[in-house]
C-alpha cells in the first residue's frame, strides 16, 4: 500500500512539474538548439503558455545582440503524438502562426504550416540583423525582411538537419549607413529542398530592383553552407557604392565576389 502511495505521489509530482514547467526551460532549449543565435530573453509564464523577447545574436560567446520590439507569445498543446505550437507577435508575425513538432528517438520533425491568412508568415526590420555581428553591425541595414512559404519541414536525425519545401525571403528597400544612397535595392532569397532526394537545400539570390546588384546561388548540405555570388553597382552608382562593395566581398575590378564555404 505504501509503495502504491509513493508511486501515486511521484506521478502526481511529475504531472505538476510538467504542467507548470517554467518558460525558462523552453528558452534554454531554443538557445541550445540554435547554438545561441536565437535567445528567448525575459521568458515569462510556462512552457505551455508564455512569452519572451526574441533576441538575435552572433552565437554562443558573442557580445552582439539585437531584440525585436514587443514580446513573442506562444501556446503549446497536444496534436496526437505531436506538439501544436501557436505563435503571436504584434510587431512581426502575420496574425497567429502555427508550428507542429513531432519528437522521436534521436529525431525531431518541425513543420511550419501555411499561414492561415494566406499571406506572408511575417515581416521583420532589417536592423535586427545587426545582432549577428560582423559584417551586419557595420552595414547597419534598414528596410524589411518578409518571409513567405506554402509550408516547410525541418527534420533532425543524428545531429543533422534536412529541409523540405520552399521559402522566399524578400529583402525590401534595403539601405545602409555606409552608403549615401537612400535605397540600395530589393532582393529575393529562395530556399528549396527535398530531403528524400539527398541533394541538400538550394539557395538562389536575385535582385528585384535597385542600384546594388546582388546575384548568386549555393547549397546547404551535410550541415555546411556553400554560396558563390557577385555584387556590382548599376551604371551611375559606382562612386556611391564603392565602399560597400569593398566590405561585401573580394574586389575583382568593378565586381565584388561573395564566397562562403
């Protein structure tokens, strides 16, 4: 009888701990999973219903950080064997956005569901990128970053992430403090992948308008990013963009070569 009583007490305590698990636990999990690039600061509430200030940093040990205005709010419920997450943030998310997280043994599947409104997932100030450190803190960008997607799936297995779906990141009306131009231009970064094909995730950068011309392509495979691109000035903008082109990449005449990985 005493054993059953002890077992019941332990189970009750475990349920109570899970039901009232502090939001700080979720903040720790997000920080660890993102290698410190995303930080849930001043986390309040519980894992199941809470809020925090979303901060972008240069990773673990970085002194650079940039916070979004307002608070990110979340609620977490059960959807079969998965967790259904609902996100809200007045400054940056389009209405309420939804995630579905399916845990497993040594695996995890994160599904970003289509926006209920049919519009973009969200829009963030380009100045937020300064939290990543060099060269973003030097560029001091202004403008907007808008993410649109019909839905994507991220899967982790054996410590490696794969990407399935398509996402378009629009960089709208970008400007920089190190250029005299009011607007540098607008750009589109497209990510596309299919985990079943084992070809990695492709990246395509294109210029939609503006004096600063950016173009390139790359791939994320086996956890590594490889990207090759070029930056150049539209005719008549060479003098205004000369310093910026020196920072963006390695100069080759009138062009600046961008090489990552």
